[in-house]
């Protein structure tokens, strides 16, 4: 993996030495003849980064003094032609380096926010505690693993899944005040904690973020799906986007990374860093 931006190394001089070599002759020592500089010099070392290096590269911003506000980052992958999935899943357009960043972002988060449809399609499992992040999480006052928070209006979920039967911390369900009482009771009986984040059937993104912050979850990570990410964007609560650009083409009618109604004015984010490995680009963008 190489860091393409910000550039921290001085760009080497790639101009070859064009000094003419002396004419060959009996008095000329071939070993003393000047040589041309290489035409291609790597800017940074291309190697696999350790999880600790990735954690430093993707660390959450330091909170401001006083009451820290929540920071919502999204992590998504897209092909060159804009597909966020292939056959309904993101795994076919991902890579090993992308999955290492995926695991790192989870290792830094208090809670992972995901839509109910993504839970159904991707077969979501609870986040696991990883020894590589144990010290970092303990120093930050976090538990051993992030909680999973599912945004669901209907609460129509399979409560026999490991996400509900064997999570290291209880799974959270974000729903509206008009959710069916029997569904709420079934969710709570399965061990989930239900949080009300909307007045009707649906969930208000800003209230969802606030509800999680009230539980002390200020380092928020959302992994989709596209419809939910679109709602976060439209509500103006997304602070950061970690986007993997996959060097693949899929065509077809796959979703983009964000769906839903357009925002009135395009929101511009600033590029914070850009990494590369195997043709995959790993960008990190923040709201200015």
C-alpha cells in the first residue's frame, strides 16, 4: 500500500542524466563513465501496512474540549462505473486490502450503523473483539468490540441470527415511535435494545445520531446500504466518507453508494488522504 496524498516525501528528480559518455578508446575506463539516472523512481514504499499503521491513518478526529459531538463516517466501495454491489453484495468488488481497512474502521468505532436491508442481504454478523485493537480501544474508553445498530422501520428481522443471539454487546435497533408494539417486544425479548429515533414509522437520521450519542457512542461508522447513506447525506449529518474505488466494471443496474432524493445543492467534501494498493484507491473525505 502506498500513500498518494498527502505527499509526505520529496518528489525525486526523475530527469535522467543526459551527460554524453566519453568516446570509447584505449584511454577510457568504462567503469568511470557516467550512468543515466533511472527513469522511474517510486514515490513511497509499496508494502502491506500493519493494522496499527492503518489505525493511525484512519484515526477519528480529536474531540473538541467539553462535550464531544458525534462524528459519523461512512465506509463504502464503488466500481469505476459507479456500482456499489454486484449480485446484491459488495464482496465481489472488494479486495483483501479493502477488507483490512474495513476491519480497521470497525476496530476504531463505538458503533456500526447499518440498514435493515443490508443486514438481510449481506448476512450481517456481530462485530468481534480483536486483540490488535484491544489496547487502543481500552485507552479510548471503549468496550472490546463495537455495537451494531440496525436502522429499521418495520423491525422485520430474523432474531435467530447471530447478530441477536451471540453479540459481544447487545445489538441496537433504531426505529420510529409508531413501530408495532409486538415487534418491539419481540426484539427486546431477543436481547436487542430498541431506540426510538423518529415520530412516525421511519427513522430521522439526525435523531438516530443523537440517540446513539446519548449512549456515549460518538465514534460512529455506517457501512450502508445506499438508501440509508443517502438519508444521512440529505440530512446533513455525514462528517466523513471513506471510499474505496475498485478498478472493476460491472455495468448492469446496481445501486450507487448513495440513493434517495437529491440534495438541493451538491455537498463538497475535502480530500484528507489517498492510499493505493493493487489498483484500488482508498480515499478519505471530510466535510470542510
